[in-house]
C-alpha cells in the first residue's frame, strides 16, 4: 500500500470515528470510545490530535488504575455494567408502557432495538476494559507507579511548553530576534497541522 493511500485511509477512518463518536456522545452508543479511537488514529497524522490525546491518555490510564484499586470498586463497576445489560434486554423485549408512565407512550423505551443493542455493546466493552484494568493494575504497584511516572512526564512537558511560549512571547515583545531553529520548528508545526 502506498504511503499516500495509507495516510488517506487513516485520515478518513479517523475523521469518521471522531464524527460518529461525537454524535454518539449525545445518542446511545459508546461515544467516548469512538471519539478516543478517532483521535488516536488522527494523532498519527496531526500534531493537534497528538496534543489532544496526550492528556486524555494520561487521564484514562490513571482512571483505569484508580478504578480497580479496591475490590468494592471493581464489584460496583461490574454491577453497573450488568444492570445496564439488564436494562438493554428490557429495551429489546419492548413491553408496553406501564400505567404509571407519566408522559406519552411513544417516550417509553424510545429508539427501539438499536438502543438496546448499543447498550449491550457498551456494557460488554465496559466489562472487557474493567477486566483488563483489574488484571493490569489491581495489586500491581509497579504498574500503578508506571502510570504515575507517565503523568509526571506529561506535566513536565506541559510546564516546559508553557515556559517556552512565555519566553518566545517575551522575545517578540522586547524586539529580541527569534532564533532560526524556533522559527523552523514553528513552521514545521504549522505545516503538520499543529
């Protein structure tokens, strides 16, 4: 496969996943996962997507590590996913609206079977991610320490970028010429989409 075709395929796939993921944030479905998947694919092509993905990646790993610190947290997460599957089965079964339902009957289990199916898929993905996180982080202090080091490296890079921007701004306001390598890096970042 030619590099151009591969890049085009990755861009199209990334943009589609990102768009559908953003829509699924408001509609039933695994919107956050699709949005992150789209950003992850686009981060191989665009600097702005890489910069957006870095804090998300750090927070996701930290959340995964913290979410399985204790057995009650793991059990509660699994229970929520199982309840979600139960509600999805009810959605697929589509019983008539009960007499106590206060609004129009059309709002009872709206969306039909598609909503139930996406709820089941979301719950299964949640259970799979919970299992992965539990296997990787529960009672594994070295893995948790790796996540904390990754978070510290991210914070250090962020502090460095902020300080570099301040220095560059000061240089421009005081009339000091900007070094050539800084201008080149800036031009490269603009060309690459960042």
